[in-house]
C-alpha cells in the first residue's frame, strides 16, 4: 500500500495547491502542510518550490511524482490479481470517470447503477465537462478514465471504441422553421443556436458540414450555449434551429416539445471512445467498468 504521506504528496502535486488537496482528502490545510514537511524531512530534499501562493514541483519532486504514479499502477494490478477470484462484494476502490455532456447525462447513469449492483463497495465519481477539458483532466491525472469523441494529437493514451451517436437538427414545435428541410443552399438563411467551442457536438457538426463545403462562418448563428441541457431548453422555448444528439432529445421529440427537422444530404455521426493513459487499460475497476459498458451496448 502507498504510504499516506505519498498520497498527500500526489494530491498536492496534481492540484498544485495545498488547500485543494486538503479538500480532496477531507483534512485541514495545516495537516497537509505537515505531511509534506515530514516527507521532505524524511527524504532530505525539497519537493516543492514555493513562490507566493503558487507552488510547483522541484526536479526531484517530478521524479518522485512519476515513480509514485507507477507505484499506483502496480498497486492496482496487485489488487486486481488478488480480487478477481473473490466475490464481487470484496471489490472496492474509487474510479474517477470524465465524459462529455451527452455521455454523462444519457449513457453513464444507467451503467453506473448497474455497476453498483454488481460491485456495491466501489465508488464512482463522474465528471461532466466538454471533450477538450475532459482530455486535459486525464492528462493531469484528475481522472482515471475518459469517454469522449476520438482524441487527436495525444500520444500518451490508449483508445478503444464504445458506440456511435447521431447529431440531428431540431426546433420547437412552435418554431416557424418546424416544417423546413435543411439544404445546402438554404441552411445559411436559418437562424441557429449551437453548442460552445470545445463541445464534441459542435465538432461533429463542423465535420459533417464539410460535405456541403460549409463553415461555421457561413451560418447565421444567433446563440451559443454551454451544455446540452442549456441548449435543449433554449430550443424548446425559442424559435431557432439547433443540432443535438438524438439521445439527448428523444424524449422531447416523443412528447412533442421538439420537432426533428429533415436534412437533405447531411448526415452527422460521431463515435465515442474510452481513453486511458497508456499502461492503465486493463486494471481493476477501470477494466470492469469498460467491460460492463461495452456489454450494455453489445460491443
């Protein structure tokens, strides 16, 4: 088991803050500071550079941080080896998952509920941010597992396919555009409400519009909203047209609050993937959660 002082060190290093580490560990800030001082005294080196209210790892602190991350992985592998043959009640621990809005709201809650029926002593923390910020959290060791659209430009991660999602055009049942058919020639005349930059939904739309040789700058964008629910509620009350995941608006289409708008020659799909730091693909709770999620979606 990793010594408590090392756990405190890891939290301070990850959060770059004594106070935030204390909040995460549910202890006082003086207690965190004391543990770091004891660790530095035991090792005989300074692990942090302190400049005013800012802290950063020293060179030796960076080395210790890297070694402890490896130690955590080994510990997880040990736990996995010696708990696989035990009853599922004995499997415990904490799994931090980060996912984009659509998955957090419409996919993971039911999987988490099923997961806890099988592994009741496990703790799952689900973080909901847009795709770009989730990948940053994974790189910064804030989460153990990410579920986003396919990441680009990251060499230190492993990626496995999860499922495909469709983005559709919708508007309020009272919108004057409810009977429109979106075409390449006319879409630029329709007022739109879209998601914020960094959103996977927006990125999928931008990619899909390339088939029409159309860019965002060619569109009449009248509103930008952060989050699926915010945009959906805006569209229900307003008159503009928006693009959202079919999963996110299925209930509203069925009860008549929203209307799906036909598009002529435009199909927007995106795939979601599980993303791990390399070397952490098949360990403990992460392995079991991915296995259950893929089984749920028959992958």
